[in-house]
C-alpha cells in the first residue's frame, strides 16, 4: 500500500504536539515490537487517529467513514495517509476483508475505534462488534488504548495548533479466544464487552460511560498476550 502521505504528516504532527500540547504517553513498553497488531481506542475527536498514531512505533492503517472519500482529492489524500473507507451503517465486509489483509498479509498495525463514531459526551459509547470479529478470526493481538483531553480538537485544522492536555494510556496486549458456546453474534458481543472493559479501566470514572459497570469484570474470552517475539529482539 502506498502510504506516501503518512510519514510527513506524522512527523509534522509530532512537532505540533510537542510545541502546543501537554502530551504524555504511558505504557509504550506494552506494544509488541513486531508482527500484526490491532490497536483499540476510545474516540473523542477528529484528530484521535493522528494522536494515537503518534505514539506507535510503525505507520498504522485505519478505517475512516466513507463520506471522507466522496471526492477524488479527498480520497487520494485519505488513502495516502493509510485509510480505507468503511460504511458505518452496516457490516462492511469489504472493509473487514481489507483490514484482515493488512494484518495477515502485510503484518501491519491497524487502529480501530470500536465505538464507530466520536463520543460527544466524553463517555464510552456502546461499541460495535467489528473489532471483536476481526480479533477472533485472525488471532492478532489487541492493544487497548485510552485517550483523554482531545475532545476540544474537533476541527481538523487543529492539527496545526493542537492546544490541549492529552493523556494516552497503552494497556497490555491480549488475544480474543472467544467461546465454544453461543452463536457467532453472542460470542462477538461478549468479546466486545471484554475489549471495552479493558479500555474502560484505564479511563477516569466519569468517562467510562456505557461500560462503567463492567470495568472490573472477569475476561474469560480474552487472554493476556505474551509477545515472546520481543525476547528475540535485541
């Protein structure tokens, strides 16, 4: 994939974060050093993909709402940044297949926002099941991420001056094992709840939203991932 626009944009955005934001990242040691990876984050603003990407060791790919690809120039720029269109109104098999290819064939990092849209209240919204289905079918480890402070960065032009206090927490990776009991839909729903529970526990209590009651739940359908490949990297 020709991700020609991401390197200069990421470099420039990191500079503006350093100049204008109070931006701290906690838990970068939890990111496996190699191999495919799903990064799951809560979603507060238009700049969240760029903020999360700024904390990653390799260029990630994204899914973005198809409306951003409506015009040729916009489509070219979005694809050059590493994004692929997704129809948020339905289960978009084409988008899921694209992400799966990027993970398994290209060994990429993919950033996904399970809520599917920005939270206007700041609290977690009820998540969709797409991420869980990808995690179950591919076995790719998931890294949970919590982001606070980006809610005032709705205007994309804020990328030039992202004045904000931003806190990004990166949790320990895990894999979705699913269950032998239940329908595919119910299993995906259970895994989704566990994914959101892992994100919720890293957020302030006021921002846990729909998942405030499951923050400390047991997670039998997801297991901590031991990235043994990291031991081989010196």
